[in-house]
């Protein structure tokens, strides 16, 4: 008679969580995070220097550093270059980095909570719900700003949280959450939210093109105001999620084993889902619906550095930010001077990647 093992998943995440010293190379992920951040900064500067008006990379770096305290360069560049960079391109690339980091962090968190490598803010309906919440504010008489504070991220957060609550509640059966049911519930919620969004655009707004463009994802017209809208939500989500890296490692085991190790599973899942939904909703509120970033970034990190969440969470942010900078550059340059929605670029990259993951799904126990 075969004896079924108590632990059916790899023990590495649990070993690292309990005794990190036994896993050299995974104890200190921050050097690789810092290197990754430096690479993203270089990518952002290159992206900022390219466009309909090309600016030499060296001058773009000097213009960027010139406004930092204690640093001053001789302004021998055209004033128009400084205007283009500071008013148009710098806020755009910084916002792309932050949105990509938010979606990468949210995707890695959802995958860890659901123990499902296919979980994604869009597959489980969070992003579509957030898009619906934001659309309600954009097309209705509700003021977009109250006392200088934007209501769009709050409405997006409420919509995203409602979507994940319904999807999770429908798929939660007998104390477990089957992956297939979760994805189907998420697809159903995404379809419902998208249908209501389309209905609102057609009925309420006489010109649906700006909203449709926003729903396809774009950083066109991004300003520093958009950056500052996203900053507090992004920081709050990161502050909540990153300290849970070890607990996410433990959650890769079953619920009973995590409980025996002292983890309050229900409370932890609730906190992480709310924080991930906040990150997703805030990103959607300033950029629209950008597909597959939350799926691609965590998987790239897993393929290169493994499944340990102490490295996975911060590196998913780095990879997501870098990927979205490159995608936005492609959206600006492919059909120059015409720009295409960035969601088209990420979908062209993400759909084949998702098919590849589905083909490998038989090797995973989810």
C-alpha cells in the first residue's frame, strides 16, 4: 500500500521561512533588487530620450540630474528638450515603472495567496472591476476631485474589491478554492464588469473614444499629478505585502500545515487580497487596463531566481516596471508618429506567454 506524503508541494519555501540560513543565496535578495532597479533606471532614461524628438542620452541624464539638490550642470541644451523631458516624458516613464511594479507585486501576491501560478489581476476579475469603478466616476456627475483628492482610485479600489470578493466567494467550495472554478468565476466577473462599463460609455458619454482609449491602457498625457496620485497607494500596498514574504512561503503548503505553524490563514489572506487589490485598482485608475503584466513579471522571476517570495515579491516589482517601460516605448515607436494603446503591446506579449504556461500546467499541482 502506498503511503500518501503529508507534504505534496516542494518544501523549499517552508524551509527558507523557518530556517533561512540553510538556503544560501536566498537570504539576502536586496543586492539583486538594487541591480535590477539600476537597470530599470537606465531603461527609463533610454525610453525618455527616444521619441518624435530624439534627445541624446547623455543630455537626458544631465537634464534629469540638473534639478536634484546639490547638482548643477551648465544648461547648454535647448530649452525645448528640458520642457519635453520634464513635462512629458519623465512623468510618463516614472508612471510606467510604478504601474508595472504595482501590477507585478499584485500578480505575485495573488498567485501566492491562491497557490495558483495562473492567478492574475485580470484573470480573476479585479482589474475589470476596478475599471468599472473608475468608469462610474469618469462618466457620471460625481466630481473627480474633492478637496484636491482624486476619487478615481477609491472608486477603482471598491470595484476591484467587489469583483475579487464575488469571484472568491463563488469559487470557495468546502473550505478550498479549486483553480478552475476561481478562473471561471474571475472570467465571468470580468465579462460582467466589462459589459456594464461598455453600457455606461455608450449611454452616458456621447464620445466614447477617450474612455475606450483609457480602457485599452495608455500613458499618453500622463502628468506629475498622475504620479502623485499613485504614489501613496503603491507605497501602502508595498509596505503591507513585502513583510508577508515569509508567510506567503508558508502558505504554499496546505491550510492545516500553515495553521500549525502559527499562521492565521484567513486574516492573512484577507490582508494580502485587500492590499493587492488596492495596488491593482490604483494602477488601473491612472493607466487603464494593461493586460498580463501581473502574470508575466512573477513568472520571469520564478524562472530565473526561483519561487522564494522574499526575492519573488520585490523582483516582480522590478521586472514589472522594466517590462512596462519597454512596452510603453514600443507603443510610442512602432507606428510613430501615431501611438497605439499599451494594452495592445502587453497582450501581444502576454497571450503567447499565457498559452505557454497553460501547456506546462500539467506539471504543476495547483
